C-alpha cells in the first residue's frame, strides 16, 4: 500500500540548489539502481506496536557478488551499529545490496541478506570466499516496540525481491516506517541531480533514512513555512536522544573509491543545511557507490583497467554540489512524503504541516 504525504517538496513549489534533477528526482534515476521496501505495522500485546521495516538498495539487477561496483563509506559521526563498512573501505567495492532497518534488527536483516546471497551464488563460502553484507540502521524505538525484534530474515529477502527501478516510495515506508525527524514524521526520502561535462551527462542520486533533529534545529524555514501556526495537535515531539541518519549516494559517473569518499563527505553539507549539528549520539553515515563499471569477482588477468574522472576537472565540483543538494532535498522529501503515524503506547508523531510562504 502506498503511504505518501503531500508529495515531494518540488510539488509544493520549493526548489533546493541550482542543479537540475533527474526525471523521477530520486535514487533510481541512476540507471539500473533498484529500491525495495517491506513495511511492518501491526499491534502487539500489552499496548506495544510493530512500526518498522526494511529497505533494500541494489546497485544493479544482476549478480552483485559476481559483478561488484566501486564503493566507499564515510562516517560523519559514528554512533551507529552498521555492518560491512570496514571491508567496503578496505577493498573499495560493494558486493551485496545495501540494507536499512532499525537498530535491533541489524542481525536479522544481515542474516536474511546473507541467505539471499547464498541462494543466488552457490560458490560463496565453498569454491570462493565469503560475502560482505552491508546493513545500516536508525533507532525507531519511539514508535516501534524495538525490543520485540519483529523484523525477520525473510523480511530482508522480501525487500530485496521487491526492489524495482520505479520511482522510490518515500516517507513512512520500509525502514522509515517508525522514524522521526525534527520532531515530525521522518523516514525515507530521495532526490537526484544531473551534471554535464564534455558532452557526457552523469546522474547522482541520494536516498536517506532520516531520524534526527529537534523542531528547534530545523533550518528549512528559509525555503518553506512550517508548523508555527498549525493546530496544537500537530505539534512536534521532543526526544532525548540525538537520532541518526543513513545516507546512500549512487552515481553513474566513473569514480574511484577514493573519489567516492570525497563525494560522500559532501553529503554532510546537505545534512548540515537542514539543521543537523551531528550530535553526540547521532549515527550519521554515508555509503556511496558508482555503477559506471562492474568489477568481476573472478578473472585470470593480473591487472585491471578502470576509467575515472580527472580530479581537477570542473565536473568534480559539480558532483560535490550534487551530493550536497540531493542530500538536503532528500531529507525534506522524507518529511513532506511522510504521514502522521501512531505507534507503541498510543504515541503519535505528526507529519510536518508544510505550507508555502
């Protein structure tokens, strides 16, 4: 079931940055990239409630283990419980879907993704090495009865199987079902930018899992008016913890893992523009990958050749700007697309009441 709010912020007349967006203005504007969700919402006993889910990002539709993509990750603030990032940064490649979920479901999602990868690649752990599973998380414990650990390995498999190249479903869906941002309903948001150089066009997309910030931190008022004069029922909540965000960047620009790391750092600019100060207890993590070249798992060659953009070409600055702009707009889209959600112990988190100036 589609669960969306008032639409993307551009549908409200709000424009972020100077670069043009892709056709769908989301991560799947990067050719081949797929996104899928599993949303879990149902009552439990004793007033508890399941309000959580899983989101899967696939760089392409083939075998990710046999045809890896260049990747890097960047930890803005490390208060998080992710898996697989150490090997991504050591080897510079991604060989599994990127999975997002809640904090206590990282083990179950890792297990489910591993089972999916083993079923699809009979050589893993037998005639070749093991596989590096990448999972990121945010804490949805305000709305979700996180201690009940309702996410199961099969939910991770289903999210992967649900992944498509269609427009990304945003808001209170998948891993974003129980997330809160700036005191209002947050979750999944996405945006994209297009840059051109020397007759070539490249797309960069961002997908965020937003779960951070207080109402007083929010800086988006410079772009659009929000809840100050709305009914009291729509007031923002206050949480003691800082919250977190997962940011996934995808591009078809030919970048090395080192260049992807440079691009990933610029996502922090977009995050800061929304009002985040990367709080003590905030897990702010960026994972970036390029689909420009597939790296085979097996080859008889001693050497390999990869193409990458020149470091000093102006297009690199355009990609830096694209990462900042797409991240900022993706966060706003996570707010504008989310809907008011009631979870555990009758707690309600309202959608941010956006209105134009």
